[in-house]
């Protein structure tokens, strides 16, 4: 789709008007080309030089994958004189086949980390680390290298991941498209008399067929449960002419999608239609305002002001949206506290909502991609009450 104009949101495609993804069975996730990970490694080397670090240590699973293309429960990416990946014998063959652009060494069992670093880092003074690692592991690192100043680079790594490369954008498009297809199939099956749990199971089955499972735990809300924005599906039965809210995301080739649609089984009440109109207008106004150079907080404020003017400010108490990629929640976010400036290649959700306790809730969530002059709405599922 082309980027929506600033005057009006781009028309949504009908799912039925585009070819469906048709897979007879689930397939394993496929990684991006090795050249993609090698390019990211150059960015990590540049970060090390820019921060004047003697070494940089990456140990969290998602960041290890981002820079190497290897998924493993144990391993460490160490950038010192040059980059090298360390892992134990369980992943050695896999790692050497996957990571062709740096040495892979078999000396890094989890229990050996402290002693190995103590030997390797005798001359280090400044070492970059991920501030998201657990406190016990960080304390062990500090004991191994007591002379080192540990520099938190988690913000810089998040910033690197926030702008998606062309290859990542293609992966996100596929994941979002798969989610649209899954929703279309599920929507045809949902009917009065089913339990929330039944619908959740259907969605999970579709996601295992069309991708590699859920990007997050699916939310299915019937009736007044839709006022709980993160409701856990239970045995509540879907009724005729009552609200339903579904928040779902499939993971495809390691990348996440996310979408929420609200609808009624049958004829919605006039009040439901009115609240739906307010939420949809907030969604569209925010999307029209998205473009490079604007602060994330400004986009949140646009949707929030619209809901506030309609008299429902206290019923919209979460941020407008979040970035997504290898994880369903990444940085930056459309939040009043987020001052990040939008750049082309950022992918975020736009998901305003109004939640009326004891009655119902409505959320409309789309994935957008920031372009050179605006944004493109990747979600193609129509938003209809």
C-alpha cells in the first residue's frame, strides 16, 4: 500500500480481494540472509568504537540472534579485538554452520563464563553490556572483572533494532499479512455459543499452520470481558448481539505481528457504534499524523486528545502503541513519555481503546511502517463494528 495522505487514512484492502497464504502444513522459520547479520555486526563494531569500549558483551537470546542469526539457549557474543561467538558443544556445529562471518569457539559453558572472562579481560577498563541481564549474572561479571567500568549499551542496541532494514520490512509484511489471513479464517468460524477458550484454540491452531505459533498469548474477550484490555480467555460464552474483542499476532520467520479487532456478533447497539466511531477516528487521526521527524509522544497525544474530547479520557489508560520486530514489544513506543523522533523504517502499532467497566471495551490496532514522507498501514483487515 502507498503511504496514507495527511488528510485521510488510506482505504483498507478487503482480505477477500487479495490472495490468501495457503500452507498445507507448518514450516520451520527461515532466517534472513547471512549478509544481513554481517552488516549488523559492523554496526556493533562502530558502537564499540564510538563508546570507547575495550569490549562489548551480548548475552541475551534475542540480541544474540539479532547479531548472529543463531537461536540457542546458551552463548555469548564478545566483541574485543574482533568479534567472536562462544558456546558449548550442544550448539557448536550449528553455530559454525550459521555464523560464517566471525570465529565460533567452544569454550563457553554457562558455568565457565566468570573464569573465562577473568582470563580474557585482564587489560579491559570499559566493557559494554546489556542492562536487561539479570542482577545475579551482572554481579558475577563484576566479580570476574573488578577493575572494569560496566557501560550499559541496551539503549543503543534497542535504537539499532528500532529501524528495520529492507529485509526486515519484508519479513514484517509477511508476518502481518499472515496475521490478516489467520484472522479472516478465524472470523468465519466464530459464532454465538462458542467459549472464549474455543476461539483462542482455533487461533492458536491457525498460527501453528500459517507460521510458527503465537507472537504473544492471544486475547479473546466476550461481552463485558472486553473492558479488560488484557483479559485471559476463559469459559465465557459468546452471545448474539454482544461485543467480541480479539487481539492476536502470529510469528513468522522470527518476526512478530499484532492486531486487534472489535466487533459484535449480530447487531451492535447504537452506543457500541458511537464508542466504536470514537476509537476508529482516534486510530485514523494518529495514523494521518505519523511521519519522520515527529516525536512518538506527539502521536500518542493526538489520539488521546480525540478520546478526551469525546468524554472518555479516563477509559483510555494505556499508551497508543509500541514497536515490534523480533519481539512483539520493542522500542520506541507511542507513549506520552517517549520523546524518540520517528525515522523511516520504524514499525509500530497504533491501538487506541476505550474500556467501559461492566459494559464493553473497544480497541482497534494496526501495524504501520514509517516511510520517507508518512507511513504505510500494513494491516489489511477491515475495521468494522
